[in-house]
C-alpha cells in the first residue's frame, strides 16, 4: 500500500510529497526533511486518506526533542545525507 507525506505550512496551506512510499517507516523518514521547510504539522496518509502517523510520532522518528524541537546530533547527520540526495517534488493542494 502506498503512503504519502502531507504537511501544513506556516502559511496555512496543505502540501503533499508526490512520491509514494512502500511503508509508513519510509514515509516517516522522508517526512523528516519536510520539517525544515517550515511545516507546522506533518502526517502520513495512505491512498484512501487514512492517517497512519501524526506530527508527534514523526518528530520522535526523526529524533526531535519534545522540549527543544531540535534534532539529536545523529539525526542531523542522517538528515543532511538524506537531503543531499532528495529527489521528491512537493505539490501544494488546491
């Protein structure tokens, strides 16, 4: 089943990452990079629109601290490697 990253931006618009992911975990890993784009909310949905992971679960997956909102050192390194190879396109929903 394909899983998609959805996010709400600071402007209030909702966007989604066009590339489907084969598992919730893969989609959550991709969502880590979405946090740098100013997303105020990020979640994972399947093709039917059912939510499989919320913002808090994604932050935990990405190594974000609940108090500081910053990533642990290990995840910053992983994120920088992931972002350097990122090929996903973000399309805002209308």
